[in-house]
């Protein structure tokens, strides 16, 4: 399956080609593709999210396929009691990309159950609609496009960002993502509506994340805030226009910003789970 949008291109690797056995084995490396610590919060609830994302009915955590290589990207993953319920692993609460106290001996795996679900055959349309974006960021309520309340789209719903822990480092990430040179946190555009999606946001200085969701935060929808704490930013510097693409007879697909794959198994339906966070596989 492949879908692309202005905000995100997603390239889940094929599991539909796997043999449709009563159950299939797969292992998660929740280690940019990604390794996950098996003993730090990862249980059957989290395994279910992985397996459903890959097209299976349910799953359980299993640690039997050895450690991966590369960075360990996720630790202390928690998928329960999150609204809206996560349908992708990155939508669960975790420490933040690359923040962990693990070794590859703790890389987690999963075993998935239920028949793999093949995607429905799309019906042709003379005016096809673009796919729903899986991530977005916007500024709302300001006097210009360079300022306003920060609102983020997590693949399901637009929501606001709480000001707990949000400073100029985080404002810089927002503004650079939107094409500006720098920014500062400003709280003057009032509270938003809908869910508060991010709280205790922390963006490292190095390596600096290119998107706000790559920073550490509590997890989608986990907060102790009210809309009076919704944060805003004011961005500085001329907005950067993307370069005009040169025509090519064989254009390459856009770089995926998220992906999930199985590695090292005896078939395409099993192996260590690795994840791509928009920068690197781990």
C-alpha cells in the first residue's frame, strides 16, 4: 500500500503477500527503522497495535528473534487509555525518538494472530480525492501566516499543544517546520477547541528534530492542561519556498516519513519489527 500527501508519505512494507496462515510470527524492533525495549512498558496492548497496523487481528509480545542494529528509537511505549485509540505505533506514548536506557538485547518482538487483511481493491473515480493526511501542523488566529496558536494533526483529529515545557527551542522546531528561520513561544491568541494532543513537549537541541511530533511528549492526548494553556508561536525570517522541481522522465517516489517492516524471519509474515521515523530505520 502506498499513499502520499502534502504532509506525509507512508510506505508500509508488504505483509499482504504473506501466507494467510491461522497466525503469523513477526518481531518488533522498537530500535530510524526502530528497536523497542521489551521490558520497558511493551506488553500485549502494544503488540496488538503493531499487529493491527500490519493487518492482523491481534498479537502478543514475544522476545525470540534477537537484537537488531542501528539506533533504538522507542522506549517506555504505552498504548492504553489514549484517545483517540492509536492505529499506528508512533501514536502511542513513548519517551521520544531515540531517548532510551536499553541495549539491543531488549529489542522486542511480536507474534500476530488472525488472517492477514488484504486492502480492498480501489474503485476508479474520474475525480479521485487525495488521501487523508497522517500529520499536519498549522498556526491559527494570528494576524499573519507567521503567527498564531499551534495546532497539530495526528492522523485522526486536529488538536492543540499545551504550554507545559514549551519554550523557544520547541517554537524554533515549529517555525522551521513551517518554513521560517526561527521563532518564539507567545501566548496571546486564546484557547482552541477539540482535544489537547500534546503536553510536556521537549525538543532536543542536537540532533534537532525537523518536525514537532519527533520531539519527546507525553503521548497523543495525554495531558493535565486546559485550553487556557494552549501555546502559540511567532515566527521570524522569510518563509522558505520549496525549490521548483526539475522534470524527470522517471521521478522517484517521495521519501517516506513513517514505515514499519519485518526483518529476519523465514517468510514475509515474521521477523523483527523495525520502524522508520522519517530520518532513519531502527
